[in-house]
C-alpha cells in the first residue's frame, strides 16, 4: 500500500524555531508507512488577494496547493502571536481555502499542535487555527492536541524530551489513522 502522506505547515519562519523543531520531531516519529513533509515556502506566499488568485497564480501558491493536493492529511505546528494565529499561517489558510468549497485539503484530516512561551503553550492560537481551518475545508481532528509551554522543553530540542516525543508520536499515528 502507498505511504500515507502528511503535509506539515509550520507557523514560524524563524531559523531556530521551536515549532520547526517540533515539526522535525513529528517527521522523525512517524510510523512506517507514514511520510511527513514540511512545506518550506510559507514565507514566500504573497498576501492573499482575490485579484491574483486563479490562473497564473504565484509559483509559491502553486507549490502549496500541489503539496496539499498530494497529501492525505495535514499537521499544523504553530506558535501563538499576540494571542492568535501568526500571520504567515493565516495567509496560508486563506490560500488553501480557495477555490471556494474545493480547496486542496478539503475533507482531509488535520491536526494542530505547537509550543509558545506563555504558560498556556499557545492554546488560543491553536484553537483559532482549528476554527479557521474548520471553515477553510479540511476535517479538523479536534481531540489531537498539544499546546506545550516552551518552559517544558528547558531550551532543548523536543526530541530530547521523552514525554513530548511520545505525545507527538501518538498524535501522528492517530492522525494517519484518520485517513480513510
Ligand atoms: C510577535 C510575537 C508575538 C507573540 N505573542 C505571544 C503570545 O500571544 N502568546 C505566547 O505564548 N507567546 C507569544 N510570543 C512568544 C512566542 O511564543 C515565542 O517567541 C515562540 O518561541 C515562537 O515560536 P518559535 O520558537 O517556533 O519561533 C510572541 C512572539 C512574537 C515574536
């Protein structure tokens, strides 16, 4: 059977991003038969504008929609910015929500996790990401959750934290199991 493909979107562009590290852990923790790929061009997407959507859309948008169309599921890994979704991620949601009613992630299972500095680990951003993607087309798997206060990582890569690694492995496995 072909591998289950999971598109991974990271809501931070920072080189030393802890969310990027969490996404790397998810890639490493994937069970056999599950292939996670981090999409690296979120920072290249133009701001969503209906005037530039349609034929002749930017290469980065084409790349995002092609990656999403080829995926069976999606995992979003994001920090919280000012109590909400980082703009780069919200912009990607808007691009993926079109064509209206027929976006490339339509009906595909999607889970949201992440880490942030605050004591609630970015839970507002994660809840709002679920809400927004829930409107944009994917099937949000509400009970696959991780809002990790950065303090728990103690400055280390998340792969060095056994509890976090086990949680991420469990979420990736359960997300893959949601693929029909
Ligand atoms: C513009 C900005 C806004 C932020 N707002 C929040 C916030 O509302 N809640 C929070 O917990 N952390 C907030 N932070 C701190 C981030 O959680 C922290 O920088 C985190 O490490 C970013 O994720 P990254 O390591 O993946 O880049 C903010 C950081 C920035 C740069």
